[in-house]
C-alpha cells in the first residue's frame, strides 16, 4: 500500500509478512500496526448487518481534541460497535482484559443519557446481534465498577455477570498468561456461524486457517496443504516435548468452562 511504502521510506521495516487482517512495521522504539479491517468483524451471514451499519463510518466521523492536537474518530454510535467488536474478539481469543471492560464502562457512563442510544444505537445492536453482549458488559460494569446501568441492561442475570468477571480475571491480564487457557481459544466454536463442531474439529480448522494465512498459495492444493499442516503439527509436538508449547489436552479442559459462559452471550444472534 501507499502508506506502507511511505513508512518504509521513513525507516520502518516489516517484522513479518503482511497478514490477512493487518500489517506490522517496526523501527527502533516504534511499532505501526495497520489494520485492514476492524478487529472482531464476524464472518458469514453475521457480517452483512455489521458492515451495513458501519458503511458510513468515515463520512460520519468527528474530530476529537486531546490537547496536543486533533484526531479523527468514529461518531458515538459507531464508536460503540467498534468497542463491542474489539471486546468480543479478545474474549473469544486469548481473553478480554479488565481494561476493555473499563473502556466500555467509561463510554456508557458518558453517553447513557444521549438520545442516539434509543434513536439509533439500540436498534442497530438488535440488527447486528450485539445487544445481548452490550447488555451483559454494561450490567457487569455496573456491578463491579459502579457505573451507569440503563434500563435496557438492568434485567441481565447477575450470575452471568459474575461468570463474565471471573472469565476476565482468569484470562491472564494480571501477570503471565496461562498458555493452556489461551490455546483453548482454537477449540471454541465459531460463534458467528453457530457451529457445533467438537473441540478437536475446531482445532483442525484453526490449524488449516493458520497455514493458509501463512501460505495462501496452498488454497486449492489439498495435498500440499495437508503436508504443510502435518509438518506444522509435528513441529508443535516436538516443541511441546521440549516444554516450549502448551499442552493441548490441558487446554481442552478450559473449553467447556469458557463455552458455558460464551454461549449465554448469544453473540451475533439476531432474534
């Protein structure tokens, strides 16, 4: 891209091959991550209503002033969806941090009484299947951070909020992350597509996705893809035996625990 070329002229270099979702360029004491799409964008049929709502995100953007200068940011309604997508992305992967919940709590506390919630945002959250997730995060923040809890979130079950906070606090953001728990994300269901595969089938799908991300030219070449996947699996086992990779059997024990919480969030489920 033109931006990447410009940054390379300024001394930045790629630390890895450009990926499907973002590009990373580094130089001493600086890192630039250029995302090609918002983190947490769903796939399949769930993607269309989210894209439709965010289609005019640039046209409706506003300038914010931090004192040192201005920057362009999404409008308040779009900002909410960006935050929610980012939060669920982290939760379904290695784990959502308390800082993500605090970001959402501050946002709700500042905007809860604004008219755009009823006029635009809540209907949009219904259409994108994010209202339940937004309600749970809002009620959880109200319980533990003493922030605002609007009527639309007040009826969320308190035991689910406690489970969500437990999930956040065991996600490894207060020290070294639990490698087995982090690796268990590869065995969780594909929530956007509401698949019900076994954890090991999901692990196979994750391995395939990883290989294709690294070697996209193998798409449509099943034999070459199989051998590449087999090689990667063998390398993983070898490194595990040396204590350099997490134990997948232990990781599997986290799957049901996490799944029992995440299923109740009804992510991207439009009623």
